[in-house]
């Protein structure tokens, strides 16, 4: 009787281990797939400071009605200090305003700040171009 109980416990334990391993493998595959999503960069007219692109594949509607996108600024002159900068930005199409909720030099080091202040583009051609294109696509 003890042997059959041990066999049942052993089968139960193996099933649990297999389930945990399956979940772990699925989770790892899901992460790799999400990291591998391609970007579809769309450019706005260049300015004297450089170029601004936004990712058409990375548009999300926020609960407040604003739109979240991934954007990339490519400075006109590059050096060790000036590199491509990635911005995750929210756009309010009704007010033509924006807020940068994350600024980084690569996609792996994100530090989102959903409490960033809304800003007026103050005539910045690159930001106005992004707002215009994204809002036109979203409407």
C-alpha cells in the first residue's frame, strides 16, 4: 500500500514539475516574440536639429483617450554624447499636446513615468510633425 501511495505522489509531483516547466517555456517564448516585433518607422520632415521618426507598429490608445507611441530622435550630428534617443510619448490629439513618459537610448532600459506633465510643442517642427501624423492616423 505504501508503494502505490508513493507512486501516486511521484506522478503528482512529476505533473506539477512538467506544468511549471511548460509555463516557464511559454513565458520565455512570449517575451522573445514581443522583443522581436519589427518597427515600422515613419519620418516627419527633418529640421535643422535632426530627424524624428515614430513607430507605426507601436501605437496604443490610453484609457484617457491619448495615444502612446514609440518615437526616435536622430540628431543631425552624432558623437559620444549625442546618440539616437528613444521616446515613449503620449499624444493628446484634441489639445495637440504631448508628454514624454520614457526617454532612453535603447528599448531595454525603460523607466516609465505616467505622471509626466503635458507640454505644448512650442513650435517644435519635429514634435508637431509627429503629433500631426499620429493624430491623422488615429482619427
